[in-house]
C-alpha cells in the first residue's frame, strides 16, 4: 500500500492490531437441556394424543425416535441462543440462515480507533506458514493505520469502516430453533464449507451436544478432517 501522499507519516502512526482466536458460548439463561427435551416430548405427543404415556424418563427416547423418523417439526418449538466471536467474513455466512434472530456488533457505531484498537481473528490456516501469516499480519497493520488516519482526519466510524477487513473481529448473538441448528451444523460442518465457519460450527456443536441431550447425538465430529456429519437427513 502506498501512503506517500498522506499528511500523517507511516512511522509516527504505526499500529498493531490485536490478534485473537474465535470463540463460542451457549446462553443458558432460562432452561436446562433436560427441560428443553421434556418440553419437546410434551409438544410432540399432541400429534399422537399419547400424553398419558409420558413418564419421568420417557422424553429422551421419544425425541430420539422422532428424529430418526425425520419428525423435525416438533423440535422447532425450542430454541438455543449462542454468543459467537468470529471474523466479519464468517458472520456474513452465518446471517444467511434465514430462520434466525441476530444481534451483531455494528461497524457503523463502534470506533476501532479507541481503547485497545482493532481486533482481528487469527486465520488458523495461516498459522503453520510463517510467510503467509506475516503477509496477512502486515495487511492488518496497514488497515488499522489507515482506519485511524481516517478517523484522525475527521471521517466518522461509518465512513472509516470502508477499509476494515474480513478478518475484523465481530461479536454476535444468534438464536435458532433446534431444527435450524441441525440445518446449520449439517451445512457448516461439511467438508465443502469455508474452513473458518466450519471451525465455528464444530466448536458450537461440541457445546450444544453437552447442553442438550439427544437432539444432536447423530452428528459425528471428525477432528482429523475438521468436519461434522450425520447419516440422518438434513433438518430442512
């Protein structure tokens, strides 16, 4: 990048963005995983008028059987909310899932020239190659410098954001019903998905499998290939 025309010299304004790793958390504010499963059984038994067959221990088997039969509509009654820290490129793919609610950090109103400065998500596929990683990191340095220069010259955050990269860290809160989460993992855990969204999908799947029994038990995570897959038909 050629900044020779600038009134602010490169050396006096050199920046170093903060490089962080992606992360995910499941919001567990209102129900336990077992409560979610019991509710699904309660709603699902309406279809068969078999409410009298429900027992203290019947929910898991009922839901497991429904999933094997492809009776996914009953799991739409319950939802899970996740907090995701990823890069802007990945977030653009996540919000393409239409059956969901999203709250995301806004580049119009957040000022990345203040406080700690610009945070970027480390692209894991560059970390084993020092040369490609350094090229990426140099680009991030230049971008942060350009952003701060624009702010210093009077550009508003919503104007200066035009130089921000796909690697910019973003935080988002995502809510899907359980059927849509299955669809998300089916698509985004497959080997054909982008490596970074697959990374997010697998981290989320591991946490959700711990939180809610049965619903995602058929998904198999292959750590060597960094994929997740199921033999049961997709949820939509």
